[in-house]
C-alpha cells in the first residue's frame, strides 16, 4: 500500500481542508515555518497513533478554528497499490471491495477525526450503497439482516453476515444508488475492522532534523529500531516466533499446574485460590525484546547521543543499504521513510549520495520516501514530479505540484526562487536567455532607465555604452575580466530577476 494523497483540516496552520498528492519520492520545499514539517508530523500521528515521536494534543487545533468553536481535527489518507485481497473480518472473511469500502477510483481512504486533540474516531470514505432498502448493512446485526431478505433472495449461508450483505446488495445491484459517504469503523459489524486493516498499513518512520533526545527516549530515529520493526513483520519469522511463544506457554502452564497440584496436596484451600496468569502469544511485544538494539561506538555511545553530523552520516548509509536490500526483496513490507532536511550537517557529496539512495528506494514497489528541504542544491538533484512547493496563501496553505507546464519553461531555478527566494547569477542568465530566444528583449528594454557601462576593448581601452540594469548585470556575469565597472549589488540582481519574471508572466508566447 502506498500513500496517494493526504487531506488535512484544522491541524496547526492548515485551517481549511488541504489535499496533498504523493509519489514514490516526494520533496516538500518552501520557506521556514510555512508548514512542511507539519505534513510529516500529521502522517506520524495517523500511522503511529501516539507511539511515534509526535503526539496530538489541544495545541494542534488551528487557532482560527478554535476561536470559532471548531475543535475537530481531520487527517485522512487515500491509499493506492492495494493488495489483491484485504480481509477486514477474520471470523467472517470478506474484502473491502465486496463490502463497498473503496472509493470510486479504487483507492482506500481512511479518515481520522480528533476532537479537541483527543482519541481519534476512524472512518472509511467509500463509494457505498445509499438506497434505503440496502443502505447501512455494515451497521446491522445478523437478525436485522435476515429481516431484509425476501423470498426472491437466495443466501448460501445465513449465519455469515458477509454472505447476507452480499445477497441483499446483489438483489439491488441495478439500484444501489452508490455515493461517496463516510462510514465509522467502530460501528461496523466487524468490530476489529481497524485492527485488521492496520496489518496492511505501511510502516512509517519519521527522522527529524532537530529532535532532542533524552536518556529515556525510545529513539525512533535510530535506524536499527526501524529495522527491528520491519524484520518482525516478516510472515515466516512471525510464525516462528509465535511457535516459540506457544511452546513457552505450554511449558509454563505445565510447570504452574504441577506446582498447584503439589500445593493442593498440602493446602487445598490456598491452591484453589490461585491460578496461573500467562500472557498469550498474541499479546507479546517482540519489539520490546530488542528495544536496546542500536549502533554504538567503541565507548558504547548510542547513535542518538552522537553529534548530528555523525548521526546523519549513519542514517545516510542506512538508506543506501536499504535501497539495495529492498530492490532485492520484491515482497518486502510497505515502508515510508520521512526525513526532515536530509542536508543537515552533511557535505555536498554526502547530500548527492543520499538523494541517489532515496531515488533507488523509491523505485521499490513497497517503499515511499518523503523529505523536506531548504537546499536549492537538493532541489536541482530531483525531478519536477518529486517536488511540492508549500506556500502560505491569503486564506489557506497552498501545496503546488511543480510540473513543467506550470512554468513558462522547465526550470528548477524557478522552483528555488519560489521556494526560497533564491536570486543568483545562474537564474538571471536563464531568464535572460529565455527572453533572448523568444525575441522579447527589445520590448522588455522599452522605458527602462539606462546605466553607463564601460565596454572593455581587446586593446585594453574602454568605451562608454548605455545599458539597462538587466544588460549591465548580464555583461558583468559574462565578462568577469572587465574590472572597470562598479559591481552590481544583490538588491540590483534581485530587482532585475523580478522585472524579467514579471515581464515573462505578462507576455506569454
């Protein structure tokens, strides 16, 4: 299963419902405090349900919404690449498709609603029957379903609710009146439907750039912790561990029963008041058995206590190793790596290798990578399809899918300008060259105030020419050997870039 899109509403800076699309490798770019990390943390709340680094509370409610007495936060995820079968009730086998629990596009959308930062209520948004004669079947008990049967309806097994629902829906197949509605999972006939669905959910691992570590922290940023969780999801290994647990349970039961039997010979009253309490194999938490797993140095200093540069370097090579491993294992458990600012404390060459590893990971059918970045250099290592520009609009957040057709020409310099306000000579050259190619320069220069520019001749003499600010900067960039002119300022570079951008926008060709 992969994230196709997330919707957030009334969560921190996201007041109105905001939809964000994902791909194999998704990079969120934008200025500080614009809401990039919020997306990653919303995903952690959704997947890890307070057991990861992020826990939802009242302070996560959007301030405007709270002032209007709206305290319900919504986080929903639409999943694609679903398994061929998804069982939601092991005691009464059925699938999401058979129960009309998929959207019309075939995706599975799970909605979590948190009232006042508290416990979530879980819903499925699905293209579901609304004909009153066959609506709300998932909420009905066996006796209620039987009452809906008519003489014309032939049900193979009336003891199974799934069979009863299937029979009724088949009868009204030409008049189901399908409509996309929300269905609360807790009210469904299959009470443990969410617990069953969770088994299919990908593992979500959030690596934060500035997380503080305490001595009691069960550090999720240590890649070995993620490795343990993933390894323990292997079906064969899980079966073997269950076998071990059952053997231990049998032995403990035998020992405790013999102990009570001997005690009964001496004091039946006490013996009869006691009983063995042995946890079931299903309740065992194998993750806790390996909670001390880490990578440490010669002095046994764990990774989460090392410097940020070393910690990030270990992570970098963890991702590189994972990229190779997951490419070999087609049937690996679904996994989502979310990394804040991977460029933090890393040499440019390390950054390049890290992005290469992310690209390899994203090729795996079972893996997604999500990053946030403040690095224009990283942006230029990615493809347009990978980029999501996060901006603050007048009334809401804007998440812009950066595609070639959104720009007058394919330019990652343009993305960096929009995301970080980066003005540089490379971008200036690009804009100038675009206008030159499209023969827009004569019109662009109209009405611009000229500046004196000293043109350096081959014989070393200079002649004075009149240039616009944009030409003045262009000539200085292309002729750094000419030291006879006053160097343009950053403010002038910014002004020239803005003038060219506005002109190109207002003069489409």
